[in-house]
C-alpha cells in the first residue's frame, strides 16, 4: 500500500432539491482508498452510497448538487481535486483512470447499438488501437467473464441478453482500459451466485495483476465479506461504522450493521420470518440470539409438509419444450436453442416450488411457458385438471385470472404514465371485478394496506417509489384479480437484503392469508430454501434435481447443485 491514499474524500456533502425542500443525501463524510485496496461501502437503498460514488466522478445531475468537500486523486505523483478541475479533464479521467460499473445495465447500455460496438467504442476512446484489436480485446473480456458464445454476444443487442449477461457486458466495458480505480456500484446484484463468485474472484485478480484499487458498493454484507479489505457502513447519508472486514463482521457495534447481517436467509436453520433492520434499530439486540428466537423446529416443518402433500395437484407440467432459433450458420441453417428441454413436474395446492439455476438455464422461460406468455414448442400444462397448452388467447384470458406472475424488474413492469392506484385497478376492470369504480378503489386501498403501503401512495407514479415499494405495487396488482397461483420470477433479486427480507416475509404472509400456491424462481439458493417446500434445480433447459428443500440443501446429489450451494455468500 502506498503511503499516500490514491483517493481521499473529505467533508463531502450532497443535496437534492425536493418538494419538502433540500434533502441532504450525503452528510459530510470522510474516507480514504489506498493503492491496491478493495474498500466496501455497504448500506440500504437511500443510504447515500451510490451518490458518494457518483460524486467522485462528478456525475451528480440536477436537482442534485455537491455543496461542499473535496475528492483528491493521486496520479503519477501529482494530486488533483476532482471537484475543482475543468470538465475536459474530468472527462479524460472517467473511463480511463477511474472507471465505473453501474447497477442497472439496461439503462446504461444503448438499446440501438450492439454490445460489441459499445464496448469497443469505450476502449478506443482512451486507447489508440485498431478496430480489430479492440474487437479481440472485447471478445477476450467476454470470454474471461464467462459469457456464453462471446462472438455471438459481441453481435447481440442488449435486449437479446439476460440481466446477468448485460451486467457482464458493462463490467467488460469498465475493465477495457485497465483503470487505476474501479468503482463497482452493485456490480453483482443481478448475477447468479456462481457467476457472482467468479466476478468477485476476477476483480481480486485484476487488483493483484494491475495494482488496481476498487471501491465496491453493495447492500449485501455477505458479498462484501468475500472481496473487501476494509468496509464502510452507511446509513442515512452518514458513515456509522468503519473498519477491516473481519472486525466489522465478527463484532458489529452499530445496531444498523447488526440488522444488515441478520437479514439474509439462514443456511443452518428454518425461521418463522426473516429479521429486518427495524428489529435492531428499535433496541440493541444480538443478531444470533434474535435469530434463534425465530427458529422453527424441524419436526414442525416435517408435519407441515406431510399435510401439504395430501392436497390435490393444482398444476402439472408434462415434457415441456420451448425452443428458439439462434444464429444462422453457413447455407442459412439456424442454430436451435433448447431453452426448456423436456421438463416435467407437479405442484400441490398450497405448495411453494422453488426453481433455481444459473442465468440462461431456462427457469424464466419455463415460468413464462407455463403461463403461455411464451408459446411452448411441445408438451402439456394442466391446471386444475384443464389443459392450458391447447387453448387460444381468448380462452387463456380466463385462466390468467387464476395464474399471475410477478416479474424481476418492477419499474419496467409498471406503466410510468399511470399511478399506482390505476395500475392495481386495471386488472379489476379487465375482469369486471368489484362492480363500480368506487368499489374497485376501495379494494385498491385495501390491497395497498395488505402489501404494506399507505393510502396516499394511490396517486403517486412509479418513479416516486423505491424499488421495494414498486415491487409491493406489482404484488398488489397480482392479488387484485384474486389468483390461486403466482409465479415470482426473480422478484427480489435486485432488492437490498433488508427490503428483500420484508418482501419475502410479505409473500409468505399472503400465501397463508389467501391460500396461494407459488413457483418461486431465483438464482439464490438460500432465498429459495427459505421460501420453498421443494426445490427444482435447472441446468441447460432440464431439471437435474428435484427434492424436498432440506434434502436438496443438506444432501445435494448433483455436482451442479453443490456448486450453487458453495457459491452462496456468507455473512
């Protein structure tokens, strides 16, 4: 480590203008990043961690404003204040000396350009190399980041990739110029646990190979523990705890840190509900003692599952196949992508079946094929003893009242031009439920309360809510038609661990209240285990293992399943 810090932030304050006046998002924080160090910044959405990162590169846009402080960056023995240098100089530093991986890849990638062009353009802006050399560098980076078919990804548009694949394209773009500092803002949030583990290992290797420093921002302490040397915990714009990783994890002092540590699903015990940050902010508690009080005895779980499997089968999938056409080869012949390749299973009424696997394994395609949102190539879906796969669109509409889905990205699931209340009321109007407009509004108010929102949220638009609140609106909209069966497709994967805990607790509460049956799709096996009675593990379009959730977790039969379990970050 160099004697002088590579990056030093002093008394940084950032404000945003709001209807209530000026909101101070960052409240005079101070910290240093040393040469070759990985510094983790942890906190919930709204804690100020991303605003801090954006401030380093002067990317705070109106109505936000940096009101005070300095950001000193050391380069070739010279130190400059990034907040004071001319705009032309900061543009040369961005992407070259200091690079940033943003949290939301879809909004960071240009939808009208192919991924390869966007990566090579970023590289050639700072490095004088030919187009061919830039392409080879980009393809090599895609391969290093374990993107399937790197040449094909180079020619693909962002909408043709999964969320995890888009994020890896963004990481390749940031790594292209070998920066001195890499700011990684939630770079693994949308990734599978195995790919996440690989990315973290690659970031550590890059730090070693190029003596690069990393400012690693995450809401997940388990992820930060895997990669960081030191950690800063932020809460409401302030640093509430700071120290080396092991000290903070083994002996957290602040109640907020204790809450973040306790929020993740436990691997060695079943809980009545997940702890949330509020449990620790009210009073000082030991995370372990509090978790033990929520523990459910294994005998109670065994009796519950025995009773569950006496229920009738509500949904049956038989030899489901969903194929897509891929790239054209020589003589015009297309490659066939077998997204779902001969899948069969049954779900009992009141059960939660977890569907887990890496990005691209076919789990999302399977979920959408069950609802016939994507036409299946072959196979049967039988719901409540009625065939779904041989119905036309008009006939399927009646079934979709019973069968609902909650998608991964709540923002793109909601129409930005209609209010939350209208979004929830819309399916009621489509299915002519609750008679009059007054009755539908009354039901909407009731549903807002059911999912933990307030009556005043009725008239607000999607952009006025946090990610967790938007997901609650989507859940309320799904409940509006009084369904019997809900598919949750990565519905908590992009949320902070504390908000994730609240949503998971809410889903379990609603399951009991409304007698719901779930398919719960996720790449995170610890989350799936907390939610599920049984777990199906998918790989390459097939189910490779299907068993009781505890058996899958404690006695996995397949090496692939063991790989998923071993990749779960430990907090």
